[in-house]
């Protein structure tokens, strides 16, 4: 009986190691270590992700990223042009024949009167229309203009003038004895303005209004003279200016 008991004890003690959970030796890598290493690697990868990317995308969309090159703002199109763009062009109407106003003033001023003025220069004053006044205020030194005879038998362009002094208050508006006196205009708050123009040359012939009207539907379709005929000072598009001088002025010579 003692033999069987000892055999049973020996059998149990021999089987014990196979049923117990294996514990690693002190210098052996634990079973959970590889799993933690994977977690550390995943964490490392996440740390390399740029968490500011969504914010940068928003900034880029809004145009706030300083590194993003943006197109410079277009220059504003104001009523004045820079001088390196060349002169602009105008049309000045004046009456070449005597006309006496109710105040007893003769308003005649022809291109010959301008030529006879000192240095061929005179103020373009007496404008009492707001649109025409604004055109005077928009003029710059070196701008060119057509001298146009109006309210006469044969109205039309008779010469070319140059702006030699920019807009300033119209002195006639302050003088009670002047033809174009305006008591509502003061030196502190002037309503009306004038420019100085200088004679350049006469055109080879009178380029009549009737002739220009023939081109109202084509080359001179943008000519303000043909749209707002009563305006005493009006702009002239460059294309119209060139057509009048290059084609109409020399028409008789062809």
C-alpha cells in the first residue's frame, strides 16, 4: 500500500509543471511586451501627424496663409488716369458769333479769340452745368481737347487745345458784375470751376456735326457729343479722337 501511495504522489508531482502557467525568467521578454511595442509605434505615428492641418486648410481656403501668393489687387479705375498712360481727350464748346445776354454781356469766344489771347491761353470759365463742371475737375495737365464752335451756322470742330492749368474756382462766379455771377458760390465753398487752355492748332477744315452724325452708328458710336449734344464740356474716347483726326480731318485731301 505504501508503494501505491508513493507512486501516486510521484505521478502528481511529475504532472504539476505541465498544468501550471509559465512565468518568464527575469531576463526573458514578457509575452505582453510586443503588444505594448506596437502601441508605442502607433502612438509615435500619431505624434507625427500634423494636427494643425485642418486649421491650415481653413486658413488656405480663407486666404489667410502668409505663404500663399495672392494676386495683387487691381488698380482702381478713378476719374483720373496716371500720366504715363498719356493724355485724355475732351471737347470744349464755345460760341463763335456775337450773342448778348440779358445782363448785357457778349458771350462770343471763337478759336481766333483764343489765338489772340496772351500766349494763346485763356480760362475756360462760365460753365454752369454740373456734369460739364465735373469734367473740368477731372482734367489734368497735358490733356488735349477739340475746340468746337456751337450755336452757329456750321457747328463743328475747328481746332485742338491743351489743358495747361488744372481746375480752380471760377472767378466769374464771385463777381456781381460778371456774366456768370452766382451768389450761391463762395470762395469758401465754390460751386463752379475753370481750367486754362492753350491754342495748339486749327484743324485743316471744319469737321461738322452733320458729318460726325454719319458715323454715330459705327466709329463714333461712343462719342458723347452725339449722345448728350447740349453738354458744353464732354470727354472724347481715344478711338473717336483718333478717327476724327486720322480719317475725317483729311477726308477732303483723299
